[in-house]
């Protein structure tokens, strides 16, 4: 094997070492808006789930379990977004849509809500 091939393999191996593997069971959480018909409900920004920073990953995969989730509201009627915490028990093979529910269209008061829960295609609750 050439020197360059060895270097390429070493880089690939180190990159793969940092990757988290999933399968066959996991849970997901997203801040994407699911229901458009509910007044004053908006997409949310997920900051952390448990001890992990979400960043721009949507949906965000986690192992099933109960997590402290930090949710940020979007700007609303000129008010900046604010952070709130919620505790969420996530079942295996389920995707949770967490949104910001504002009290009304003119105030910054809001609460994080689970807007919808759906089954994740391709996820199984037991290994076959």
C-alpha cells in the first residue's frame, strides 16, 4: 500500500471514530413546525437535548429516554427569542416536534409544546 493510501485510511478511521452509530432503535426531536392550523404556534430552535448541543441538525437523534430540552422561541412581534426548558420522555422509534406556543400575537409570552409525535420509518423497537 502506498504512503498516501495509508494516510487516507488513517484519516478515514479517525473520522469514523467520532461518528455515533444508530440502529435499530433511536428517537428524534425537531423544532420544525408540524401543525399550521393552531394560532400563534411557531417553529422553535432546539439548543440542547440532555448534555448535547443540537446545532443545526434537524431532526436530532438521541437514544430513547427522558431528557432536559432547552428550547428557544423565534423572534415574535419584534421581541427577541428567549430560552425555556422542558423535560421530555422520548419513546423508541418516535419523532417529536417541539414548537413555541405564544399566548397571543402581540406578546412575547410563550411555552414549549410537543406539537406532534410520529413513528420513524425504518426504526424497530427490537433487533431482528
